[in-house]
């Protein structure tokens, strides 16, 4: 938690600046600073390039990892945890229905471009997003805005959801009030999203001069989001350069930061797209840390003395079933037989990195709403066989889809996981036809359309609200699952309409019990995406939400 | 000569048009749009449909083709789904890297391959010959990605002689002039940047050079063997000409002709070998970009790349013919 | 294999028969066979191929364990980098899911050979048809024939211009992932090679004296093509087919590396095994080395035999 009040720090800044010049900062090269004693550049490798420097246009972790260092939202999760705490708002409250949200903003906060942070700036951001037009309304660009706040002032496509956002008013310099039309399970969690982080109003004006275009067959991101210079937030680092040729984004400490200043002066994010590549780069000393460590490497790196902190779990890996693709799956016995045929323990023991857990419901145990009383379906091949017999499906044949050339935080090696589960199902007498597909768009589209009998997929939570998990799948009829069950749907939706957190938690617990009683699919495991650092690094608090703040990092 | 060049360039147009029609028919058979590529498991059916409509992907294929043609004539190759940036910009960004890599690989292959092939032919049946021939056979038979993997594991990871990935170290703040990292360093006097870029190039270049090297060794050897039995060589020898002159002027020069052709053609084909090599070394060139485009189904990039490769191939063929007619005036190009 | 090597070989091969215009196909082959018998390259190649074929046929019966059952899966921990190497029970050790690697290698030979042969056959048959049509049109079809030929050749050149890997990937993208796709994708890449080769050889033969003689005697065109030109143009095609087997096996491995291989990795195939092993290369290098060496040696066998055949057919090239 960062509760430091910002102090006028000019004197310190000046002193630091003079000091830096005195110690010979004139050289632009950072490569030789290892020899000059103290390292002042921290290099961290991700698996993919960021899509844009404006988090509002993004929906992927690689982008947010970078922008999180430079942009802050009204609310944040506590460092290393899943609890909501104040970010740019020190405190917040809502009316009983959860439709009027009042934020008491932090004082003395400055944007990277020198602008002052205040209630008007907050409203400028929300109104900027609300008034998006054209391609910005495409869900590939404004996914999170649409998830949290619905549509726009003027929806241009009939399928765009109706706007839930009503207004933002600056009650006074440091109080912003955001009103929505209907209560939503996505609030207040949504206020913490990087996609809704606050930008400088001056930068927003620049943004508005450009537009994202959609000509031809893809969406072109606006130019301001593709090079450093225009974007400006309030975070501990400011983005100084995006070298696309060398796949690196450079950031420098923001000396007017309101909270605790970054401990290392320069921060560089590089892209190395393979797991081995990242590991080898760390071992070779080219980088100081990297994310998405292959499970096989975790122990090796630990043994070699690297710092490999274990994250909490915040995702869920499951086997989905489409009852419309294969009618046999309509029988509960068959679904249960599949659930009991899979040896989840072995899978977690041999495939997932340290800290991986067996899942028994569609929610990891770190989320409020996780129930201890769900019905369990333990691994038991014999029981599975007799269930199939009972259902008259002894010769059950299923098509099982899996994705290729992809790893997800919840699914480190899809093909291996698939092979293990296939062998388990075959032991129970089920004939499995494997179907491999490219992750995007083939696999995603096929699973969304429910065209595979069985498939494997997962979800990483955006914030700590149970609806963010179960609501994604079971709030109503969904082609992915192909079933209608009022009891399940009602139980899932019950929580989302409640204003109070405790009431919601209780409702989600009930919902989890209803879901597992019905058993629409098999929750398999939760897996912490592993992260590793060089031996001389004091790592930041690692976050289950993968929301590390690198200003906490330092060299030993 | 000029007429030849013009005619060849004109021939390029129907080839590219035909290619683009085929590509479009192919694209039409493929499912999906950018929504699922960008949103992953977060994409819903509605998202996919909405985005496809916004981009006009729901329209009949001939409408899309017409739009595509219009765009191409405006010099617009489309936009990458992965990066949301114009395909052309992405190519310009990465092309120099691949050219550098291919050039270095080709230089290695030529510098090692021609002398080795020549030696093998001169000392036919000797250990150099046996080594060169069997080495080149293995070179052709070893899967490129496996070779890269082994070289990387041993020389970069275990021994640490070379960097294991990328184009440059972090913190080498090189000034970007042409995009060719090695050249830029020389132009701006930042020699450490040049050296760093070169250091990163070596392992991928060795990997990429394996096949052209093998081909060049074998071609040179076969060609020298053929030429040294020719009448004019025998005549020259029996005339009592100095051995070095016979070898240099008669044997080597004539033997190199077919080798030159294949060097030109091989250079073009290196671009496709780069797909595997660059991906093994996480080298940010066109090849790696194409590999991630394959994984992410980034069709605009693939279409652009294929058109581009076809163009390069035709141009290189043209260059080879021109070079040929300069080296050997007897060869009439038509 | 690269475009250049392809074109190079096509040109060379097509020219081969030029030197033997007068001799009939049969005697050419007899002569070549004689030379083959004394060629070390040919003998080594043939021995390798024979061994490979034997393993492919009897391997599944010799395999000590099931190649797809995860018998020892509790003993291997890919998430900790703990693998089981060679030991008494498992001569080659275990793979990442606790399967016997030796059995997988043995059984995998059959699948690998099958992919190579079917792919080559696909390329051969399709290329053959295109080549005959084009070659016949060019030699005997008069002006229209030459136009037909040039259209076909433009198309073939276009196919050659595409990097073979991309072509294969495109095909796999349209057809979905399956073993059939791999075979077709690898096979299609060979089509232009065979087509150009056969056409080239037929063009050379078309100008030969005996064809002119037959034409002036009024022999029907179809007969000239089928009974005169074609048999004499076959030898380079057979040589190329042998060489293509090597290429097909290597390219199938590359497709697996790009994630487009057989969707059921439980069925062993060397290319898929190699692609899977690369993730664990730092921990269990042998897991990758076995299939890699298998692929290299097999490809080498076919290349050696093919090259030896080519040299035997072309006395100039012997060495």
C-alpha cells in the first residue's frame, strides 16, 4: 500500500540531478554502468510486445505490465494481494444501490507532463472513453470499458451493449462522483483496471486529434499510442522510448511521483518470445528478470540461486463440455464420469509450477465467494466406468479439442495437459478423438461456438469479485456450454445485483455449490504464472493478479 | 539489356495478380477475424461478429478482393492484426535485420564453401574431399531448427560465448539511421553497437548458412571436376601454361558460373529459411514476424509477405541473369 | 529444401538425358545400375534405407512396451525438470509423460516412413500429370500447345517462388490439423519440382532424332508421348523421388516444429517427438537427440542413394 503523502520534493530532485551529473551521467550508454559500480537499469523480459502505450486500448497482460508502471487507476489492489485499496483515490464510497460512486482523490499528484491531477482530470478521462467513436467502439479496442461500463454516448453498432455509465462530476477539486445507471458486479473492482487508468487531460486532448482507423482487414492503433512522448500518467515511471526494432520499452523514474519513488532509475521491458529464450537470457545475465517461467525451469532456477518468488493463484483451468455438440453430455452421469476419470492431482504434481492447486469449483480459493461445501468428484476410474455403464454410454466417443502454439498463465503446456487427460479418459473406456487447432482464431472461435465436445480453456481474474469468474460462463445460456438450467443461472446472477460485499460473497458461495451440483464442466486447477529474477535483485511483491509494481524493485 | 529488365518487370505484374487471386481464394476459406486474435479467451461470439462487420470481413470475397486491389495500388499492404500497425511499417522495421542475417550467412557460405569445394575437387578422394562431401550431405539432412537449438544450447547457454537471443543487448543506445544495425554503428562511429549487433548475428547466421554452405560446396566441387576435364583445360595444360594460371583463369573462372547462379537463387531462398532460424534465436526479423503471424493467423502480414517474397524472387532471378550475361558474354539473355 | 537447390537439381536432372539421346531407356538403366553397384555412396544409402524399412515394418512387433501408454508417468516431473534417462528397463529412457522412448522410436519409424512416402507420392503423381501435359503440349502441340505450356509453367514458377514452408503452412491452415494435412502439405511442395523436371526431360527428348523420325513416319502423337518420350524421360523423376523422400521427412519435422504436426502426439512420429522434446532440451537432451538422429540418418540414406543414382545416370558427374 502506498499511503505516502507527496512532499514538495524539488530540493531532493535537484540534489539528485546534480549528483547524477557529477557522477558522470553524461554518457548515454547504460551498458558500461556495471563497471561503474551501481547498476541503475533493470531489464525485465515479457513474452510479447505491448500492443499500445495507452492502456485504455488494450486487453492483454503484456501491455498492462508496461503501462502499469506509468499509469495508475482510481483504485488499486494491495501490493502483492487481491484486496482493493485506494489508488489515485484515497478513499471511496457508494450509495446503497451501488449506482453513485464518490472518490476522495489524493492531493499533490502530478502527471508526467506537469499537469495537476484533480477531479476534473478524472472526469475528463471517463468522458473521453464514454464519447469514443468509430473503431474505438470495437470491442477489440475498448474491451474493458465495454465490460465495466457498457457502451458509449452514441453506440454505432446495434450489438454494442447499452451504456451503463451515466456521468462523472467534479464535486470539488478533490472529489469526483461517478454515476452509473444500474448496479454492477464489476464495480468497484472495475475502477482498479489498468484500462481505466487516469491520463493527463493535456495528453487526452492530443489523443483526440487522432483516431484509430479500421480500414482493410485489421484495426490500426492511433500513432500516439505507438511511440513514447504523448502518453502521460501519474505512475512512478514515465515511458521514454519504445524501440520496436529491438523490442524494448524504456522507462525512467518520475521524480515528481507522489508516493515512494522508484528505487532503480531505469526500467526496460524486452520481449523474448520463447520460454527457453527468456530462461537462457536470465542465465546469461542479459536480463534481470522475466515473467511466464516454464514450470520445468522453476526448480532449476531456484537451485541455481535465482530468485523465484511464488505468486498466489488467480486463475482457473477447466475442461469445458458442449452439451449441444455431444448429446451424451446432457446426462449428468456422463459428465460426472469424465470428471472422475481425470487425475487432477497427477496433473498438478507433474505439470504445474510450484504453488499450483487442484480446483474443485469454477473459482480459485483466493476469491471471495469460494465455497468449502461444493460437491466433490474425486479421481476414481472404477467409479467413472460404472457411471458410464449406468448411463448406458459404455462406448462413449468424444472429440477433445486442444490449442497449439500457445501457453496461457493457467495452462503452461496445453499439449501435455491434453495428453495426460486423454490417457485418463481412455483408461475409463472413453474413446477420445484429438483435435488440434491454432489458438487464434480457430481454437477460440470453435470453443466459443461450442463445436467441440470437450475443450480446455481457462480464465485469469481481472479483479477480486466472484462474478468476474462464474459470471463469465454461467450467467445465462452460452453456446460454449450449450445448456439451460434456471437454478444455476439464478444462483449466479443473485450475487451480482447486491450492493454489499459480504452479501455478494455469500451469494457467490451458494452459486458455486449450485454449479458444482449441476457440473457443467470440470474445473481442473489453478496455476501461478511463475516469475523469476536475477540473484542480485530484491524483487517487488509478486501479485496473484500479475500486477507487479517495479518501483519496489532494487538491486542487492 | 534495358529491354530485358523492363520486360521482366512487366511480367511481374500478371504473376503478382495471379498470386493475389490465389491468396484471396485461400483467405476466403479461412475462419475467424482479428477479434479472437486480440481478445483470446475473452472474445465472445458477438464481439467476433461485430468486428468482422466493422472491417467488412462479412462481405463477399470479390468485394474484399476489389478493396484489397485498390489498397495495394495505393501502396497499402494492410494492417497487421497482431500489432495494429501497417504491414509495410512492420516490414520496414524488420527487413534490415533479416537482410543483415541473410547476407552474413551467405558470406559465410561463400567464403567457406567455394574454397572447400575447390579443394575437395583438386584432392579428389582425399580426406578433405570425403569430409567436405559427407559434411555437406549431413548439412542438407539436418533439420535447421534442430541445428540452431544445439548450437544455441552449447555455444550460448552452456559456454556463454555468444548471446542466445535478440539483435542487440539492452542499453546499447544505438542511433538508428538505416535500420541496419551493423551499418548504423559504422556510420555513426558507435563501433561498440556494430560489434554487439554482429555478435548477436553470428549464431543465427551459422545456422542459416548450413544449407547454402552444403549446396555451394557440392556445386563448386562438381563444377570444378567437370571443367578440369574439358578440352580447353587440357589444351592449356599441354601448352605448358603455368599451373596457377590454368587453375585460376581456366578452371576456377568457368567452374564458378553455375555457382554464381545458385548463390543468387539461394539468397532469395534464405528468406524462408529465416522463418525457422529467427524463431529459434528470437531474432526480430521478418522470419520471426512471419512465424508469429502464422501462430496468430495474421493474414494481412502473410499475404504481404508472400507477395513480397514472390517479388524478391523474381527480382533476384533477374539480377542473376544480368550478372550472368556480364560474367559470360556468350550467354544470351532472352 | 530451398528453392534454389530445387531449381538447381531440376535443371541438372532434366539435362541428364540429353547426353543419352541415342540410347534407349532400358540400356541406360542397365549401364547406370552397373555403376551403382560399385558406388560406395549407393551401398551405404541402400543399407541405411533397408535398415529403416525393416525397422518400420517389424518395429511395432519388437517394441518392448506400449509406445503410447504413460506407464511410468509418476516418475517424470517436467515441471521440476526431472527426467528419467536410459536404464535397464527403458533403453532410451522415458519421455516427458513417462512413456518408453525406445518403443516410441521403434514404432515411430513406421509413421515417419509413411509420411515420407505418401507425401512424395502425392507430389509425384500430381507433378507427373502436370509435367506430362505441359511437356507434351510443348513438344507436339504446336503453337497452341506452347501457349498452354507457358501458362502452366508460369503457374509452376509461382509455386516455386513461394517458400515451401509457407506454402505448407497455408495448406495446413485451410485443411485443419491432421496427419493427412501434413502429408498433403509436404507433397504439394514437391509438385512443381516434379512437374518442371518431367517437362524439362520431355523437352529434351522431344528434340531427339527418334522422335522426329517417328513424327515423320506419321506415328500418332499420343503414342509418341506415351511409348517414346515418356519412358526415356523417367529416370530423372525416379532419382528426384528418392531425394524427395529425404526432403519430405525433414519438412514434416519442420511442420511439427511450427505446431502443425499430427494432432495426436500419443502416436509416435519422429518429427513430432523432436518438436516436443525441444522444450526440455536443457534437461533431457537425449529426448530430442534420438528422433533427430533418426531423421538425419534416414534423410541421409535417401540422399546418398538419390545422389548416387544421379551420378550413375550422368557419367560426367561421377566422383
